[in-house]
C-alpha cells in the first residue's frame, strides 16, 4: 500500500508586481498548508520583471488582496524567493511558518530577459504588456481604460473625452478575456506604449510615472480622475496626493528611496539566484 503524502504543489507563473494577485494566492496557500501541517512544494519560475526593484513600499494601512505585504510595486523576486520571504518575515497569520520546499531553476538568473512562452493571464498576452504592467496597472484606479477588450491590453491608455494622444481604440466584449470592459463600444483616445516597452524599458528599468502625471494634468475632470481603488494599488495615499500637488516624477521617486533601500537589503536574504549585481546571498 502506498503511503499518503500530505503535500501541496504550487506552480503558477507570476509577473513580479505587488498587485498581481498570484502572490496573494501564494500567501493563502502557504497559510492553509501551515495550518493543516502539509508540506508546500513551490515549482519556481522566471520573473519576467525580475531584474529591477521599484515603487513605493506598501503602507500596511492599505493592505488588501492587491497588496498583502510591505514590498514595493516591483519586488524583483521569483515566486520561490517570494515564498521564502513570506515565511522568513513571518507574514502569515499569527506568525506561523509553512513547511516550504522550493524547486529551483537551472540556467536562470535575475539578469536574464525571459519571454514567457504562455501568457500568464488573458489581458497580459505579450512581453510588452507584461513589461508595461507595473506602470500601467495604476491606471486601474483611475477613470481611464487600459485597452481591455482590444488587441492591445496593457499596451495603451485612454478614454473617450480627452483631447491629447494620437492613438484611438474601441473596447469590445471578448468572451473569457474582457466581457464588459470599461468604455464598451466607445471610441477612446490616448497613447499606444508598445514601442516604449520595446525600445526604452529594457534599458531604463523603472516604473514610469510620467503618463499618470501628464494625463492627470490634462484631464478636464480632475476631481474624477482617481477612484477609491487607486490607493490600494499604490499601497499608500501619498502618491495620489503628490500627483495632485504637482510634485515631479523625480521628486516622487526620491521619497521612495529610504524604504526601497531597506527592502533591497531584506530581499537579499531570500535570493536563490544571482541578482543584477551578480550576488546570491544564500
């Protein structure tokens, strides 16, 4: 008779952004395994945004399913490294720890530009949309469309009533992808950012705030630009206020630095592969 093994296997492709909820699912799987005294085996996968760390670190007052841990928007960790951090920092309920095993990858490190062979979710179908996602997802907390219901989801941004931008798109209902997208069947004006993802982002790895700032400054309905969801995505209520106050992108980025520096130091304890600086700490 075969012995029953109390093991759970986690094998999901993450894209390296705090608000991409696969890491929130990972948290609850780890918590359930800890409570049920089951071993969790994480089959590690490349992080396509794993070669940089950027964005504001989550203020715990804004904890939600789109931001469960005090990490920046771009955490620069694989799903296995992130699981080790959840365990090591005792972020699970009541500080419990999961019996965790990470099956590591061969021939990968954080400098490798990896293109996912299968789209991780319906609205991230291309390497460009995945690269743009950490910057553009903040628009999910605004009155703008990100191209859901088009051939370019997360590669464009716009809405019907703006007067800037040279790209036009009309969201349609697409079964299983975007059945009721924002501005359904309405012509939107805005910007296509595919070429930026192809030519600039590979060499300038950071969250782009310029699009948020420019569209806010040119919006005729500024009081309706942000929705209640924005602060959950940002992980604080400061970023919204900074944009309203006219703070420049560079000045905003400077306010992130102290917590980013502390996070990067903490992150090194959980790395399983050589980082962008060639260092693997364990």
